[in-house]
């Protein structure tokens, strides 16, 4: 009898809920729009600089201002999603991004272009915060890694589309080409906004509002079985402080369950477990961009030009290779997260990043200090090292950052805690975007990538000592996982029966 029950549990675990997947896919489509904006700007800046006659400092500000505004957007989005729900927050993000895209596509001068970039940045902050949280909250533990990594996959698809757009629209006139590149993103923003309205609200958010009947019905739709839906419903009620035997359609909850006291519990009086969770979330978002990936994504053409490629069309084609590498590795990672685990992918990925950055710094230094003609072998190895860096980054650190930080916070603290991590992410993104040109002019381009490699070494030790494995754990168990202390967090808990 026991073996029969175990077999049924295993069958449930192997099932894949298509409706939950559809919800996560629609939510992740807004990440495609953001990725497109990031990728297309790398090529558009070449034409914007020529058309608007701006200098390198203005180029750096244009590149990085989106992320500073996204920092503000992500902090606002945390509270917004607790107030109006995850689904309507995605609609708000689409609306803001659409307005920004229209302004950038119009862009008669630098000031209007910057206004559009800032507006789009706020929308990006909303999207980066809410899409992974929504995906995590509708997913079963057995498929959460895959579904929660879809926003990062969406970003990689968007970046690849942006690079391809650069090649296609770059053949138009100088004044029309870059405006088409930036303005066309307004169209999918509208489509995603309408699409998300067809999706259900997060069942965990509904429970936090006391809307138990709606939450239970949503869980039945997104769970692999009725038994799993019941188990998840019980766990969420316990996390929200509701009696597990309560079967009311609606329950009035105290104010502090709606987010008003969250900042105090996160920053002023956190429990030891919450403190470590916050440190882990901030740390992984810090290191994701401190290793310098934005320098490659946004300034790829400049890096390849330093390596020896001078033709503008070849520069843009080389960046398409970056986008294709990123997409393929992220796609692979989505299938590995729930099989290999977050921790193993993170550590192996970071080790690969250290090695590839060291090689890239070495080959770029050789090219830079070579007096004479082109060194084709060093040029080729510089390009290969760049692709290696992108590959190692996207096979682990990139998807794990968003999956891990979206799943470790307790229910009541999740949206606003996650928003802090996203704010740090955008701050570091902006720092790299707005300082890379000045940095490589000061310490050489090879020296800059050696610096990034050193940061990656620190990141590897941070992850090794502070990050437990979360694969297969329910969201409601994370606080217990992080309450084991610095050494205990590296031990494995037994998998849950409803995973």
C-alpha cells in the first residue's frame, strides 16, 4: 500500500501543469521587451552618437540611466504589487514601458530621448520585480526553477532580437534607423498588457488579501493534482497566519499582512533567518552585474573594435553571436535548474566566469600592446573568450539570480524583499553601464576584465559559504532552510512530499 502511495506521489511530481506554464510564459514576455531594449541600444548608440552629435559621456549616461530609473521602479513595484496584485502590476509595467518606447522612437533631440529612456526604465524596474515573483508563486515546487527562469530566458530572447534589429534597421537612413529600433518595442508592450489580464492572480497574493476562495480555485488550476493544491493551500495559510481548517470564502486579515510592516521586518527587526535571506538576495544581485556582463552586452561593438574588428556591419554581426550564445545557454539552464540544482549551477558557472574573464583580459591586453598589424589569433581568441564568458554567465549565474532571490523570502516579505534585490541589481547594472568607457580608458580594457575576474572570485566564495540548495523545496519552507546557521545552510533537507 505504501509503495502504491509513493508511486502516485512520484507521478504527481513528474506531471507538468500546462496552465501554470502558460501563466509564467505570458508574464515573462515583458522581459522580452526589456531584453530587446537592452540589446538594440548597443547598436542604436552607434547611430545616435552620429545623428545627435553626442560625446562619450552622454553615451554612458544614455546607456546607464535606464537602470537608475529601473532601481526606482523596482522599489515602487514591490509595494504596488502588494497593494493591487502581481497581475495588475505587470499591466502597469507594460503601460509605462509603452510610453517610454514611443518617446524614444520619436526622439527629436537628446533631452526627449533621455526622457523616454527614463520612463522605460521605470517600467523595466516594475517588470524585473514582478514577473519572477508571479512565476514563482503560481509554480509547483517540482517545476519552479524552470518556470521562474523564463523571465531571464525572455531577456535573452529580447537581446538577440535587439541585435538582429540593429542589423536590419541599421540599413535604413541615419535619422530613421535608430528611431525604428527603439520605437517598435511599444507594440508588444500593448499585447502583453492585454494578455496578462486573461491570466489568474497569484494564489499567494489572494491569500494575503484574505480571498481564500479565489486562491483555492487558482491553486486547483495551476497545481499538478487536487492533493498538491490542497497541500499548497494549507502551507500558504500557515505562512499567512490563517487557521488551516478555515474554509471561508473571505477572511479579514490584520493590516500587517498587507505589507505595511514589511520594511520593519526586513530592515529594522529581522529574524536571523530573514537577515541571511536578505544578505543572500542582495549579494547575488550585486555579483550578477559586478562581474561585468553589461559591459559585453551593451558595449560589445566597442570591445570587438578594440580586439581589431573595424567594419561597422561586422561589429553588429559579432554582437548577434553574443545574443545567440546567451539565448542557447539560458535555454539549457532552464532545464537544468530543477535537475542539477541552483547551488551546483551557480558555483560551476562562477568558476567558468573567472576563467573566461581572465582569458579575455589577457588576449585584449596582447592586442592592445601589439605594435604592428592585426594579430588574427589574438583577435579570434578575444571573440571566443567573450562568447565563453557569456556562455558561463548564462548557464548559471544569470538564471539562478532571479530564481533564487524570488523563492527564498517568506510570503509576507517576498514582494518588497525581492524588490530590494532588484534595486541592487539595477544599481550595479547602471554602475557598469555608466563607467565602463571611463574605466577602460583609465586602466586599459584588458585591465578592466582582470578587475571583473577578481570580483567573480569574491562572488564564488560568497556563494559557496552562504547559499543552500533550494531545489524541490516549497516556498513556505525557505525560512526554515535559512535558519540553520552559516554551516547548516550547506546541508540538505529531505525533499517535501508534495514537491
